[in-house]
C-alpha cells in the first residue's frame, strides 16, 4: 500500500488496517521531526484512495519547481499573496496548503480558501483529500478559522495535517484529529533509504540527518559546511575560546547576505549544541565527527549549565524569527550573553 516508504511501520500498519476495514477517520494529525516522511505518507495515503494517483506526487514540496514557486512568493508584497493564497493542486481532488511568505506561515487567507474548497464535491470517486503541511505554522487567526471545518467536515473530505510538535497546536485542534506520532528512522532504515535513492556521501548524510530521510536527501553539504564553519566561530567566541573580534567579519558577512536566512544557521547551531551536549555527557553519538577535535575543545571549556543556557537562547531567537529581526545583531547579542555566562 505504501510502496517505497521507509520507517514508522506502526503508522503505516495502523493506516492500512483503517483503510482495509473502512474505518479511516476524517481528520488525521501526523506529528514528528522534520523530514521523517509525514507529508510523503499523506500523499501515499491519498494515492491509495483517489483515482489517477500519479498526479498527486507532483505536489511534493521538495520538487525543484515547487521550491521555486515558494521562494518566488517570499518576494511578493503581502497584499499580492493575500489576493492569491498559496496551494498546490495537480490532482483535482488532492490539495496541499503549505506555509507561505518570508515568515513561512499558514495564513488566514489560506484557511478561508480551504473552507471554501472543502464544500466542493469530489471530481471523481467519493473523496477529496486536503493536506495542511506544517499546520503548527498557522498564525492565530488561521488556526481559529480552521476549527469550524474541523468541527463539521463535509462527509467527502479527508483532512491530513502535519506538525513537528503536536503540542504547538491549539488543544481544540489536537482534540479533533486522530494523532499519529512519527519517530526518526533507525540507522539500518536510513541506509536502505540511501541505497534505494543512490545518495552520494551516504554515511555523512545519515550522520547529519538524525534519522530523517527527507533531510538526508535534501541536504546541501557544501552549504551546510559553510554555515557550520560560521556557527563554530560563533560558539568559540561565545565560550570564550576565541576573542569576539574573530566573529565580527563572519557576522558581517551573514548580515550582508540576502539569500541566507537566519533559520538555516540556527538549525546548524542546534546540531553543534547537540554534539557538545553528547560530548559533555560522555556519549559517542556525535553527528559532526569530521570536526570532533574542535568540538572536544569546546566541550572541555563549557559545562551542562552553559549548554542549557545556549539552547534556551537559541530557542528565543527561533521564536523571534517571525519578527524579521536583523541577523547579525541577533547573533552578536547571543554571543555576548553566552560569553557572560562562560
């Protein structure tokens, strides 16, 4: 039923049983880490339920054309995006609503469009399937607007929502969906995925992906290494291993770049902090093995309280991303705060 889908057999098995016994709930919530296959499985489930399933895979947001569409819309003014809410619908009965705009949010306009289109009868067959990808990025207005369709979905509608953390959603949204929790894949499952998809530098991708096949497949290793080098300089300055002056040209370069989002650097920074935590606790589970010497030196300089404070500070930065903060100023402030703690 779910050909070439890797991992999370407890989820696929439960869905297979639901479909086989015609007991599929109308609203499903797929929750789990980035890249573990939540949206992929939503499309595979829709392919099982709808005619002409080959059209559905065209809505994969990882496809180059779709990535270009999403990136181009980030440069649109807000009123233009509001007049033309983002959706993908290569199949007449399968619609994907992804986050939109520079802040990557599900908007109130998308939510209203979803409610409007939900009333349309299926083009063929007996079902329509809507995917709200990253429903945890719905702003407050959009989340509240979704509640009505969740309370009274039309009988022909199957609504699938994905989220990294189900508890970022309103309790009223969680309570109206059947939850499925996705876990990172085991190393052997990741290796099988890499083999089937002929991934280059497979072992390094598997190390960095942390059990997420989507991350392993999409990872731009050259760009990752560039961001990691910058974040390593940041950590050395923040831990007092290097003077603040070593960070200044790096921070200025990040600030000048219009294509590099702060979110991308924070993801790498989380990876490095995770490795420092593993080393400080005596674990050998280090993802960035090729810079182990640098990480060992840092882990010897900072303790668990410093790492915990660093993670909390990065969490605060991540929360501020939606306010369009200045990258270099935000990172400078992070370093100074952590230098004081060190």
